């Protein structure tokens, strides 16, 4: 059964000045799947991830070539509204980065940007998003306290709730659990498994076990190349490439 | 006795050095504290003499608007009402801060968010240069440019709070700007990234996140600027008119605590009421500086707690 492709990318190259950091990546992402991007540090997986919501636009020397489409729409087309793109393709970063506001204000931030003022709509969004992010029960009584007073794992879930409130189609996650303890990590993993039914998730991770536990598909990056992308089981049990096998079995990386 | 035991019982060379270093740094800080306490004590001693020795009512001093310590009023009490100077000082301080703040914040946004390269290459040196210009130069320009312009536009002499505001605004602008720049630069990059990744435009990110997160730092800069404006003597004295009268409007000659001090302190005899009254003004200035300092610390603390 062929699932709908949400994001397709073809021959994506990225240059920082004269340095080519990505050497032509071809990778597609199917709807309502979790795709894990793995590979050693500096292999370009985060860089590639940041091409998908055009966060690399913020780096003046970065230049992206190739063709990236969100539901068939070229996201690097001159007519593409970057703000609109980033609403459809949300992003969670490695370090939990709540704003120094209350939990409530953090979650409604994206809605406020869009000009939503109706209190009932905002309240409703806070409750559903935080429930989806599996943090509602822990914070429902202190929504108006600073988000910075929470633990790292709670902050990361609030941040995920903040992304969900905007109702994106795709969520990019750049090592969302690498700064967290194992319990917080597993809470977030369980949450991602639940979110998969409604969202397409692309997850950069250094944690091989995490990739094997929760992803449907895994893509292995090495030195700016995509070595192999296949269903997760296949990558971990029967990789096609020698490099993949070496990395997964811990022979390097 | 065995050598190890011997060594343990006596302080080592490095321990002695450590103690000496501690002593030297303690002496340095003790000297500074001593100087500060001595200045406070001296100013307070003379400043309070007006009230204890010359029996001037504190409330009269703060609320009466006639300042001529050499003259006695109908009841035989000397006229030492400092209200005109208090109004003048606070007037120029707040007005210049109100004018300077939006411009400083705008400049800081441009330098940090919109064009950092231009900001650090061109604007930063310009601002540092502005800080280095001696206040007499500002006063001189105020006297020969600002005052005639105000005279031409509004009539009167041109001297007054408005002229003082103009000069002070230019003087505190670099201070407030550079502190606002520091405050905005200190806002972590990931706040900006988070906002942009949620579909924020650059402008939304600046005013919803960057300015909000940098607000304590910006406010500290504004209060620093106000402290500087409040304490500035020379440039203000040159353009404010130096009339110890309650200002009728922004272009009538007025005076500030500092301008009365600088123009009067050489013309009085130590220990006389005229002299003591000036010390009382100095004490008031000192207390206000202290108040500004406390406000800055308070803002800093509130900023940390978030």
C-alpha cells in the first residue's frame, strides 16, 4: 500500500559559502509516519531537517539547491510564504526553549501570531494541545506560572504543545530528547507514538534505540550523503549498505 | 619529627600567598567603602545642618518655591525653597528619558536584529564616540544652536527645560542605546528561532519575544540614562537659564539641583546658611542617585527571577 507523500525532496544540496554540506539528498516522507534521521554528528541530518521548514534561511551564507515539495508545492518557490510554511511544518529543538512567559502564553503564542483573540478558542487550544503533548495533568493547575519553572522534560512537552497548537501537518524534531533524562525521554516517545495518528513526524536522533523503538522508517546519513532509507525494521535487521551496518552495530560513529 | 608532619603543621608557601592576596583585595575594597562612607557622611553632615543648625523646616525646604538663602521673609526665616530645582531636575530627567528611550530602542533593534553587520561596523563606533564627547561640548552646542532655535520658534529667551531636555537627550542617548543593544544581544538565539519556527514574522518576533525578554535590560539602560541626566551639571547649566524660579512652561528659564550647585558653591562661605543650603541640595542629589541605583538593582533582580 502506497501512503501519500507529504514531503518529497529531490537532489537537495546545501552550501555554507563554498562548503557543500549536503550532497544531493533524495528522500520522501509518508503521511502519518515517524521517520528517524540517524547518523554521526556533523553528517548533515540536522541541516537537512532545517531545509524542510526553511530555518536555514536565517544563516546568511547558507544556500539551498534542489527541489523540496510539501504536498506538491515547491517550498523554495519565490511565491512561497515562509510564515505559512512554518505554520504547516512545525519544529521542536534539541534544547527545550519555552519563552520566558507563562505556560499558557507559551502555548497560545502561535495563535496570537495569527491574530486569534477569542479567549474561548485560546483556552480550548491550550487544553487540547497540552493533552496531546501529555503534560496537561501536570500543569493544568499552574498554567499562569512561568514555563521556565518546569523541569526540562516538562518544558520540552510544553514546547511540543506549543507547536501542536498551531496545528501543523508535519513536525520536525531535532534531537528532542537528547537533553533529557530517560524517564522524560520515554514519556516523549510514547507521546510521539500517539501523535503519529494525526501528524507526520520527522525526527533527528542520536539514540539508535529510540529510532528502532518509535520510527516507521529510518534514514541513515553520512558525511552529507543519504546512505540508505528504508523501513526501520529493515535498516536495523538487514541493512543494504555496509556503512549502515557498521554504524548501527557500533563499529564507528 | 618526620618531614610530612612538619610540613602539615606550617602554612605552605601557596597558603601564605593566598592569605596575602586576600588581604590586599580586602584592603582595596575597604578603601573604596571608606571613601564612599566618608563622602556620604560629609555631605549629610553639611546638608543636615540646614535643618538642625539653621532650623529650616524640611517640608518648607522641599515644598517652597522661593530660593534666596541670603534674604529673610516676613517672619524672619531665610527663603530656602528647593522646589524649583527639584521640579527642574526631574523635568529634564524624565523628559529627556521619554524622548531618548524610543529612539534608543529603535536604534538597538536596528543594530541587533535588522542589520547587525552595519550595526557593529558603523553604529557601534559612532555611539562610543558620542559617549566620549565632553559635556561642555554638548553644552556649548546647546547654547549656540539649540537655544537660538527655541528662541526663534517659541519666543522668550530660549533658555529653559526644553533646551535642557534636548541637550540631555543627546547626551544620554548613547548610554541608553548601548545598554539596550547589550540587552537585546543577551536574548538567547533560541527564543528567536522558536518564534520564527512557529510562523512568526521578523517583526512579530522582535516585539513579542525579543523586546519582551530584553525588557529588564532596556529598563536598566533607561534608568542609567536618567541617573546620568539627573547628575549632569555643566551642559544643563549652560542652557537652562539658571533662574531659581518655578518653571512656568518648558521655555521659561529654570534651574536644576546641579546647576544651582555649580553656580553657587563658589560664592558662599563655608558654614553659612547659604552654604549649608547648597549642601542640602547635594544631599538630595546623592539620595536620588542612591534611589536610581536601587531601582536598577531591583529591575535586575526581577529580570533574573523569570
